[in-house]
C-alpha cells in the first residue's frame, strides 16, 4: 500500500534489511520553509509584508499560508501587524532561526519512530527490548544526523545558499 508522503524502503541496512517507510518532508513544511525564506530576504526593520505577497512570491496557496503563518506566529518566529499596511515580519534575526525549529513547529518531532524522539517519546508496542533493538539504534543515528543538519542550518544560511545557487 502506497501512503502519501512516504517512499518504500528508503532505509535499507545489510544487517536489518528493509526498515519500512521513510518519512518525507510534507508539503506543509515546504510551504512554511519557502514562506520563511522569503521573509528572511526582506530587509531587517522593513515594513511588514502582506500575506498576499508572501503567498505569491513563495508560491504558497493563501488558504494554507494563513494556517502556517498562524502556527509560526504562535511559536514566536513571526510578528503580525493588522490593517491596511499590515503583514508579517520575522521576530528574530535570520541567523537565530533554524530549519529544524521551523519543521518541528509544523511537523512535530524529527524522529521517525516514537521510541527515539526527544520531545515526544513513546515506547514501541512491538519492541521486546529497546536496549538491543537494531531499528531503534539506526533510527537514533538518523534522528541525530537529521537534527544536527537542520538545527545547524539557519534561515540566513539557506538564503545565502539560495543566492549563490541563483
């Protein structure tokens, strides 16, 4: 059975074999990252950017963007301003907002299985012994490396890389 957002057997290990499905970044997370990168390109201290402009420039449907920006505002990444001249701006400098933080707000924990999550730990119902579980150990490495890369990449880094690639 094919599930949306998942690809079969992306994690294959010679010791374990296929470890099931890998979770891909959702469209919602990609929208959030695009919107935040667009806002990161705005001059610091500039006027708020209207939602319609963010939607158009970041290529994000407005109905999704409203919900995403509300989540990011509640998490403290954005300030919103009401009125004719209203819109959104970043609440922190771009070098102090990591991609990992944004993804966690939108998706929740980065861990692929609950038994390795640092923020939403749950034991796996089908695991007999967590201490010797090969899948858990592999997923801990995946979680650690994913977190290291995403938490170590700021919006400033991403915008700079985007400019170099252009």
